[in-house]
C-alpha cells in the first residue's frame, strides 16, 4: 500500500506534467519542527504516535458529508490524513449504542464494533495504525459517566471482568481480520472515577474499591496480552491540572498492581492547566513508575462559528479558559499543537510517546433543521439522538457536532493548514548529529565528589537555608548523591549554578530533576549575556519528581549558565539531581529547492592517486546526468522499500533536494514541481 500511494502521487503528477498543467499549491507545513528522541518500542522507526480520533467519520459520510484534498478534489479522508503525516487513528468502541429491539442509534458516531470495522478497513488501506478505545459502555464514558453496558448492568464485578475479557478478545480478533495493525488498546475511557459501573466514590475511594476497579482493568489487559503481547496497553485519565490527583491515581495503579504500559491523559487547554504543568505531571509519572505517557485527546478552536443546529463547546472568547493563550485561528491551532507535541517530547527518557487530536473531522451537517435532525437520528452523526434517552437522560440536551469549529478541516471538508503539523513531528533519525542529546554538563548528578560537598565540582552553591544546602547521599533521583536542602526557618534564593560553552550553533534544552515539599518555590534559568529563559514552579511533595526545562538558541562559542534557585518556608526540604544541557536542534540546511543548482566538488588525493571528482546534480537520483520524472519515480520506489530500487550514494545526495537527509515523497514533489517550472 505504501508503494501504491507513492506511485499514485508520482503518476498523477507526471500526467499533469505531460499535459502541460501546473501543480496546485500544497498546504504550507507548520514553521516549527519537533523532534522526539529516545523513543523505543513503537512501530514508527523512532517517530512518536501522531494520531487523530475520527470515530464519527463513517456516520458523517453516511449523512452526506464529503472530504477533499488540499487542491479541492474529493479524496478518502484517511489518505488525506496519512499524507498530512498522521500515523495512527484512534477509534472509540461502544458495546451496543442502540435501542433494544428497534436498533435505533444513540448517535455520537454510532461507534459499535461494526462501525469500528468500517473505519479499520480504510485505515488498513491507507497504511494507518490503530488505537482502539474501549469504553466498556453503550455510550459516552467520562469521569461523570461510567455506566456499564445494558447487557452487563446487573453483573457482579467478577462477571463484568469476565465479560470485559471476552468482549475485548473477540473485538481484537474482528478488527485484525480487516488487515489493520493494532498498535495500542485503551482499557476504558477517561476512567478517573471508575469504569463499567464500578465507581470509586461508592467505596469512598478505599483501597478495596480500587482493587475492584483494578480487576476490570486487568481483565481487559489480560485479553490484550493473550491476543498479542506487542500491543501497548493504555489507561486513560483526565484533569492533569490537578497534579496531586494524577500522582494519586498513578500510585494506586501501582499499589493495586494494574498491568499497563501507557499512562494517557486528556489535555484540553481550556480546562487542563499549562503545558509546563502537563510536562511535569507526565514526567513525574514516567520517572516514578517507569511508564510511557501520552496525550490521548486534545483540540483548539480555529473560529467561533456554529455551522449546524447543535451548540458548540467553545463558542466565544470567554470560554477559552485562563491557562494558555493562542489565536483562535488555523495559525493558533498550528502553534498550540506544535507546543503540545513539544511538551510531551520534553518528558525525559523517551517516555513521552505522542499526541492524539480529538475529532478533527467532526463537521456539521448542512441543511434545514428538519433535514439535519432526520440525518442525526438516522445515522448518528450528531453528539446524541433522541433514542439515546433510553441510556442517558442528559442526551436530550445534545445534538449535532459541538466541535466543528475545533476541526482541522473547514466546514466544506477541506483540510486546514493546521492539519499538516503532523508532518513536522518526527523521531531521531539514524543520521542525527552525534552531538545531539549528549549531556554537556560535566557533573550532572553531583556524583563526581564521591560524598558530602559544600561546593561540588563544576558547580557554585550559594546557600541561604539555616539547615543545609549541599551535596549528600540523601533523596537522590539517580546514582548515590544529590544536591539537598533543609531549613527550619523560611529562606529565599539558595542557588546552584554551572556554566558550559557550546561547540556548535543550535537549540539547546536545559532541565533539572527535582523533588521538594509544597512550600518550596523553584526557578530554573538558562542565561547568556542579556538573554535568559526561565521556568518556575512549586514542589509537589516528597519523591514526587518534576523535570522543569527551558530552551534557548545559542551560537557556537557562546557560554551559557544554568542556575537553579529555591526558596521555602519553615521546614522546607528538597533535592536536585540529574541536570542536563543538550543540543536538540541544529540550524536547518539552506533551502536548496528555491534555486536548484549544479555544483562540483573536487576531493584531494595523494600524488599517486587519480583525482576524484564528484558532481552533484540537483534531483538526479539515477545519476543519468539530467533531472526528470524518472528520478521522482526512483525515489518513490526507494522510499517504499522496493528492493529493486537501488540508489547510489551520489544519487542519494542528488535526490535529497530538500536537505532533510531523507529520500521520501517530499523530494518527489519538489523534483516534479521543478520540472513543471513552479520552483
């Protein structure tokens, strides 16, 4: 399928060229790139999950909604998503979202197993992997609603566990038959308060009630492990702005021995705190419990327009919340989504594994109210139908799409520029700069001194606490030592500072790992000359580790200082460990596509050797001496891993026209546009 897609793109372009037609302008990529490093165990060659949840799309298309490519030509939305850089589709699965007897749909995309199969088949054809989101309910499951399916409502917890295991195993078998690759399974949806009719509040959040809930999670996890141990298991929660709640949930999962791989959270910037807090919360969970972490749902509005008869979640500026500030525009969506990926990538150790955008294609249905209402109730493309009242009494207040103004497609089904953010999210390439991700701090964990030290090697300490502010074998995060403090009296401005000089230009990230009592306030500063970047926050309790980080662009030869400053109240304590300054991005290679040129490089040899001359011809992948459509076809075959498509080292240098050190469809497009005299 990968080969077919690449050849389809190249063939279509070649036809346009032969007809003397010009290419349409492709959407502009987002200006910023986010690189994830250290990711392991994912099926994307080092890339993170770049996902979307488009569970409502089949019901929308049944209702007459159509989707188009960037040039305005109707196209399978899953092909459009893959072309935009998406690699995984999340599908919600309800047990039986229909009225008993009549079969009338509850709406919300009508997402039973049959609907999931329809979506999975198209994902398989487009080369997209799957995250299956089991709600273990007949309709929406979230912190306020965790009702068991109708058929299981009177089951005991043990019977529910048995039913969950069977339903999960049977569904996985059915979905795999479509040919789609299941990369991850989510056991429950936003299960912050319970799942499948087991509510923690009913037991006053006791450990006994937690163990009852854990038996349900483990039943689902056991079914996944038994089906395919390569599939990641995710648990999904919400409200990361309540950092202590998230830490509590993670602790109870460990205490009740729940089997899972990924701690996932919803993050809607209107309600769920700052991105800095998100990184800290996820970092704490990842480092404390050795779990991968993920944002399973997010979105941002690009306008305030309501295009159907259902109300919108965000309809005016007053609903944007107090945590973040982005324009309500496609540019705002682009900036937010880029920053969110960056916040997840900042989780240390490669534990942050990606982001899923929620319902970027849930558009309104056009027409008069009677027509639209009939389509909602027939195909279930709205939030809820009249039939849903059987299961959810609140369904009478819902209808239509409440998020069409947060979509990544316009109201006509055409992709917005913000959809193409996913193209600019990637993992560490095999040919990455060897200096990247290397910690430049000589004594990052305060181990070099081998014991207690008031002035550790490479650092300057200034202590104001009346107790101590020094290196000792106490509360270390890694190794045997950490910078530790304690004060019986309030104190202010104890600092630890270190300096390095960078060898090459680029973007550098500085981070420290710390834990402290809740009265401690910290400030992490990276500074050089009159420039500085600062992040601040508060401790969240003993052993609740945080990893605040800052980034700065530096030129080769610049000296930069990393300063950690802490202040606290009476009885304040804490420790800092595992500090780092790393190069994360080098300056982009100059854009060779703007002015294609031919250059000649002469390599010096010894007197006894013949002089070697290497000629670089822009776009000439087959080294024929000229650039034409055959070069684009060869690159397409090579990128699709066609074993018979062999490109020499010089051909690779010629064919890498955009200078990103990869041969892919972007190089094909640039070559063909050059031939068409568009660049």
